[in-house]
């Protein structure tokens, strides 16, 4: 393969993400970051619990544990990526 057909510099996906972050050196998590995940989890669990026939408090608490923990984690990661990547 001749020199003109070689790719001069390959850029990996991780390098693209690192350069897109607000400040790659500052990896701190702000205090407000988990609030959207917690609110969405609580609203969802309350809705599911109150729409149940009986034992509503138990159903709310069970929904907070699962799938609420997955909802919280997913929303928190999406919020962090949106904050880091400055998605508008």
C-alpha cells in the first residue's frame, strides 16, 4: 500500500467523546445531577402505587426498588452525558 492510500491519523470514538466533554479534566459530579432521576422515579412509583387496588404504600416502595433504581440510573447517566456534552 502506498503512502497516499494510508490513513494518516485514526481517531477513536473515546477520543472524540473526551474532546466533546465540557472539561475532560473536571470529572466531578454536581450536586443537582441526581435530582431529575430521583423526581422521575418518585413520580413513576407514586403513579404505579396509587393506581393499584390495595396495599398502595408497599407497591410504591417496591416500585422504587425496581424498576425505579433502573430509571434513576438511566436518567442520571443521560443527564450527566447531556451536561458533559452540552446537548441543547
